[in-house]
């Protein structure tokens, strides 16, 4: 390293050390932003999971109706899985 580059490296190291301190404004502001984004993502994932669950429930209800009832559905499912007629 030359003499000219050394002060820049020291300044970067001091800057990184300052950002890790608990009272750093930059770290606090970033944490709040990340918390809000995480909460939004959690809501989006929950909404997608809800839609998938409703879709599965609708498919199950459609299967029960088209097969002629819950017992007929189980009978047809067992025949399909085992290959028995």
C-alpha cells in the first residue's frame, strides 16, 4: 500500500466500526426499514398461503360433489391408488 491509499483504508475501517455501534443512527434507521419490509413480506406470504388453502378446499369440495359423496370419493381414491377395480 502506498502512503496515499492508507488514509482511505483507515477511514473506511473507522466508518464500518461506527456503523456497528449500537447508537449509530444509520443502523437504527436501517433496522426500522427492514422491520417494515419484513412485516410486509410476511403479510404477502400469508395471503398466498391463504389463497392456496382456499384453492385446495375448493378442489376437495368439487371432488366430493363429482364423485357422489365422501364415501364414494374415498372408494374411488383407494381404487385409483391401489389399481384395483
